[in-house]
C-alpha cells in the first residue's frame, strides 16, 4: 500500500455557498414560560404529558440522561416521538453526574486531554486544581487509609455539600459520600473524586482544605468529553443531538455558566444551559458582558408539580408583566410521595395552564428558543416596560407586576391609555410599588405619568437603580388628568440615565405632599429616550481572510446600546452586546473545506444596524494517490466489485450512522465502473479522533486505488498546509493509520508495500485501539465450511438476516463483499492482536445484546486468536 499526496496547481471548479440574512424587527419584551421536566421518567408518562402540549400545538422541554439503564429501544422510540412533535430533549449528562460517565465507545476517549482514567466503560474526568481562597474550612487532621480523623469534633459544623477535602502535602483531592461518608463528628470515610475506593495510607497532622461542590471544577476538556458522550449517544440512538445542557443535582462538581460557555458553545454547538451557581436572571436586556447568561438559565421559578393552578398563574402573571421568562420544575416520579393531585391532578393542572397561556397570549417556548430570544435578539427599545394597571391575568385583583398596591385601584377613572384604570391615595405614603422590573434600556430613558388631585398635592417616583435611589417629583394638583414627563420633574432631577450594568430596577410611587381628596396616578410609561440623535458605526464593513484561524478586531463607535447577531458555526464574537464606544473580536475558525465561507454579522441597536460581510477562502486542495486492498474481497492483485452491482448499493455515502456519524453529502447518480465500496478518509493533527480536521467519503476501485466520485480521478482533500496522520476506514474492516504524520506541503510518496515503514505499527496494518493494545488489520472473510465464517472486525454490528438478501445495511458481515451471507450459523472471529506492555487487563471482547460473552486476554507478542460464537437474531460487537 502507498500514499501519494500532491498539491493541486489549478482548480477545475469552485463551489460557493451563501448564507442569507435578514434584519429582524426588534423583538418584543413580552415574557413567557417554559415547561421543564427532569430525569428519565417513565416514557409512558412522558408521552402522555407530551400529548397535552401537542394537542394545543405547544412544546415542552425534558432533560434526559442518555446512558442510564432506562434507555431501552422502546424508550428511545418514545423520545423520538417527542422530538418529532417538536419537544426539546436536553442533555442532563449521561449518568446524572458530572465526574464520570459510562461510554458507548470507551476507546474514543483514549488519550483524551479531559479524561483521567478509563476502566472498562467507566470514564473518569479530569479536575482542575482547587483554589484555596474558596475553601469552606481548613485545618489539620490525621489520615488512616480511607478515614479522616479529627480530635476536636470539627466535622459537626460541616454541611453535606462541603464534601471535598484537599491535602496539599499529598496533592490529593478526595470525596465524602453524603450518606455513607459522615460517620461522626470526628470521623469521615472518603472515596476518590470519581467515587471509587481509595487508601491514602497513614499520616498525622496533615493540612487540609475543605470545599463545597460549587468550588471544585472539571477542566474545560473534561466538560467537553462529558458533553460529547451525550451527543454521541443521541446520534447513535437516531435522535437529534441536544443543544441545551442541564446541571444534574447531586454532590459532584456544579458547573458554572462561564465554564460551559467556553467548553460547549463553540464547536460543540450548545445554545443554552441550566446551572445552579450564580444563574442568570432570564430578563430582556439583561447585562451580559461575558455573553454567558444563556448558559445560566435555572429552573424552578414556578412549581407545576406541587403548586396549585392559581399559585402558578400568580407567579407567571407577575413575572411576565415585568419582562421575565419563567421556567417550571417537575419530576414525575415524585407523584407517589407528594405530587399535588397525583398524576391525574398534575395532568389536569398542566392542561389548565396551557389553556390559560394560550387564552392570554403568553408564549410557551423551549430552552433553546428562549435563549435565542433573550440573549441573541434585539428587543424594541421604544416599548413601554411599565406594567399596565388594567392587566390582571391571574385575576387576583392586583395588577400584574405590582408587588404591592397600597392605594386603591379605580377601574373607572384613568388616563385613556390604560382603559380608565388608576390608583388613588387619600393620604401621604406609598401608592404602588414594582420590584425587579426587567427589560430596562441602558442610557437615557423617558418616563411619563398622568396625575390628578387637588392644589398642593404632589407625588414622587423613586427609581432604585443598583444601590442608588433616583427621585423625581411631579404635581398632582389638577382636577383633570395631566401628563408629565421626566423633564418636568420639579425637584431638579430631569434625566433618568440607566447604567449599562443594570438589569433590574425597583420603582415606588408615593404621595409626597397631600392636602385633600384623592391623589391619583395613571398611564405610566418607561422606555428609551428619543430626545437625542443616536448613531452606530463600525470600523469596517468587509473582512476577507485566508483559510487559517484568525481574530479580527472591529471598532464600534456609538452612543447607544447594541447587540451582535450571527448564526455562523465557524466564527464567534466577543462580546455580543455593549454600550457606546467599544471593540469586538471576531474569532474565525480554520477552514479545512473546499468551500469558500461567506457570511455576515449584524451590529444593531435602537433600529440602527451595521452589516459586516465576511469571506474566508477554502483550504488548499491536495490529491491523495493511494492503494488499499481489503482482505476477503482481494484475489490476485485485485478485488471483486460484485457488491456495487447490487441494486441496493447506496448512491449516497453510508457513513452517516454510528460509530462514524459522518454527515458529508457525497453522492453519485450511478455507481462508477469497478467500484468495490465506499470508504472514509480522514486527517488528524494528533493520534486521537478528536483532533480530526478533515474527513471525506471516497470510492475504492477494484485495483486498490482510492478515487473521487467520478470513479477515475484521485480523491481530493482540502486542508491547510501542515503535518497530519492519514486514516482510512471501511465499514467492516479495521481502520488503518499512517505511522507518522504526513507533511501536506509538497509531493510526498509513502511506500507501504511491503508494509514495513508507513503503517502505524511497522509490518502490520493496525492502529492503537486502546492504550497498550494493538489490533492488526485482518479482514479475511473466506468461508471455511458450511457452518463457519471467518470474520475480521472492528466495532461493527451483525444483524440476523436471510442468506443472499440484498439489503446493503445488512452487509456488515459480508466480508468478501459478495452479498452472500449465511446467518443463524456458527461463526469464527479470527484476529491478530498484542499488547505493547505486560498488562493483564489488555483484552479483546465479543459483546452481544445481553452483555460480554467472550473475553480474550492478550499477550505482548503478536498472536492470532479465534473466537467461536453463534449469531442468531443478535447484535454483537468486537472491541
């Protein structure tokens, strides 16, 4: 086998794609709700619950653990039904914890920078170093094995959440289990941070620092590995991958919104998250300098599981009137202990809330939808955000949004703008109060109020902004309704300037001077000031860059608040919002494709917008000249092309399923001449799969050449100049990888015939499957007898089928690529493998639906093994 890499001098064609953008009308500041349920509740209940929403064309959100035992084929089928009806499935971690997970393909995490250890299918994630400043307690104690011993009873003051101890002298972070670890006031029993047994030996008077679970953290790469497993499992199950992440409760590390933003928002594509530490406010115009509040959307604002319908309505009505988004909380399984009204009562309450929301035009949306609305869209700056006196959706006789109504609500005498509603007071003191009003515009604001009263009557409006009280005084002396604005304040304060860091304010209206009769207020309005000329400019409207990663800086000159809108997955902008003059950084990712990237980002505020047009060139193109022969199909320097003549041979690349999950669009209108099968070619910066930079489906000819879609020309790979490992995969043969990195710069020939130099293990077409365990390229599928097939395999599945049936997806056991299978017979799996270290745990295993049923320990010298088994209506994996 050999490879030849040749840079192309000219291009026969260039493919462009264009992303269209529209400048959206400013978003209303109308709040709304999200129904959220957590954990792997019985799928029958999820389906019944989902039917309520589907009945009214509404959606709910559910947080699922993708690797727990509840995930069966029938459960997956139910989840798929929910997804098809528009409900959002969120990532609740694979196992409802953040420190470890059970991996579908553990070998995918070998040498992963975020993984501490792999034991079977258990993957333990790396922790960051602790910061002593955040310690809850510190002191000295003794250690005996897995016990921490105090002589002063100090553990009596510890909270259960303070469950991590760090010993600087030992450089060990350990964990105390909430139910089995706290033995008494002087003794605790410890585990390692992955909840496995630990023995620290014997130590006296050892310095310790104690931390709660909010102050121990995973590394960025650890978070990526955790999230990637859920994506991998979702795609493996045939589900749409999640775009929202939810922190599970428990005594494992509690992730923070900035950690999640850095780890999962870019290449992993997550849009939102729910966390417990320092959550966001979920209000319009929320101050978001780090652009991470969308990853802090906590739940539990209303409790539809244990609150009455009226309690839920009151909370929802109050919050949305103040431009908040509220998220419910429920766990179906609590019904046996305390679900209000049991399951039937819960369903009835849910339907009542859905009907009430629809009747009152209250939006019901998913996590991802609210994340986009709150944190990526520009709200209308001229919308009145002051709660209206004539709106009482929960019908509790208090206008929605008003925390207290010390005055008397009059429904027959008010300014026309509020349908004749007003609030009156016949003495000095508070008239009404609003707490935590959201949707605030930064900078100068206009305020209007209508008053009515008698000579000598005055009112004060107090805006609490941060720790400051801004007081404005207006007459209420006229017997007819009179409108005043902020400039007409009589106490000298004639401007209301809201700092950029403000997200919420309180407003109190008092009767400050009283003579007689009723002092009335009505028609309050608060919105962005229109009294000054506004401007917004950017330093350039065009960016043209090459295919390499780059950061471009744009200067914004403005006197208003602005936001940045973009929907391109190949760049990120920081910050996404700001005020007045500021700079933004546009991080453009490396382009390793043949497509010229074209897109736009829009900077907008208060109806003004600037568009920045961005173009990034495609990566250079290289021809890959390579020969590859597949055992089984191979005979005398050629391979049979019988498979491609089958009418069911796919015209689209077949690697869009697990474990490859390749989403390329390669296809042919008809199969070219002498094609053996589709193969997958990829380039990696490092040995691990996560470093992959380019991937292409190609065709393999009977003469062993790897060709493009026309079946003649060599396969073209677009990649930036550099050094890469070359990997070739076939759906039922062992992958191979080049021994060393290949320099993609000039013409290079790698001669692998005989295979002594250029494959990853000299003399063998093989790669490192697990640390220290090497699996040889062996894919001879010659039938040995009427009862045996000899199979070479890697992470594949065989599905029972009738002999000779022509379904391509059943060909995974067709190693001579002729489509002639004998199923329901005995099989012989033959492979060559060895361990590079004397490691007794290195092994090959055969796994079926009921678990691992054959285990073959490996020696540290190349040995050919034979595993005998029967494939009868079962799936099996070799790994």
